C-alpha cells in the first residue's frame, strides 16, 4: 500500500493531506517508528508494508544462523534483519527482511559500496507479483548483486542476479550465494526448518 503524503489527524482519524513529496529527513522523523508497519521511501513517496510476520521470523533466523558459521562472519561481515538501506542514486530508502553487509559497509559506510551484495525478502500473500518485480529491479539497479524472494507458502526461494536470470530453489535444492558471499550456501530444507 503506497502512502503518497504525510497524513493529518482529523476527528481522531488519519487522512491524506494531498500528494506533495516529503524529504528524507521528514520521512525518518515520522515513519521509522517501532510498530507493525515498516515504511520505505522512494523519491518523495512513502510506501507502507507490514514487518515480517512473527511466524516467518524463523526463516531469517535460519539464514543468519547458517551465515554465522562461515569464516567471513568471524572477520566481521554480517547478515542483518530489517537493516536500513539508502540507495542515493535511486533516491530510495529500503528495509529488506535481511541483507548482507561487509565489515567495511558496517564500520565505514562512507568508504564502502552502499548496496549490500545480497538482499532477502520473505514474500507475504499481500505482496503482488508486480511489487516483487519492481522491488527486485530496484535492488539490482542500486547495485545489489543477488536478490532472494522467499515464498513460505510453497517453500521456494527465487534467486535473481538480473531481471532475466532467476533460479528457483525448492525441496532438496541448495540455495547458492557463493558468487556474492564467499562460501555461503543453504539448503531449502534448512531455510524452512522450524
């Protein structure tokens, strides 16, 4: 659901006040609060989406736990949940369900590429195919090397490295991110193990 402007309170209800853009600073002040929604910003427009659902947290936890066994974790690289990403060239502020950051990106972001190499999104039934395709293209345009869309209802992982290059992992497959994260692979079974 897109929220195109800030809202005004009228008789206890929130209503849209028009279609004027808001600044990134205003967006951060008004929309980055802890509640059941996450807000993302794209070139003056605020987009509202639900945070990862409680019954989907285990998916991201499984990915992070597997990543934490790698030597690059010991060197300071991390997979982080709900990490803020600002893509200046696209004028977009996103909060993917998980993203991979190097130690350099974490400790010295001004000196490192702003885009994480891997972004993970857990797809909810409320997400449309068009929304996913647009978000995937945006991530890739921003410099993300690999985008995973995880579909819990069918236990599939769609791995995109370009708008036309997609691998669909399911059942006994192993999701392979070694081309963007040294040594990182995880089986579909591991992703969906509760």
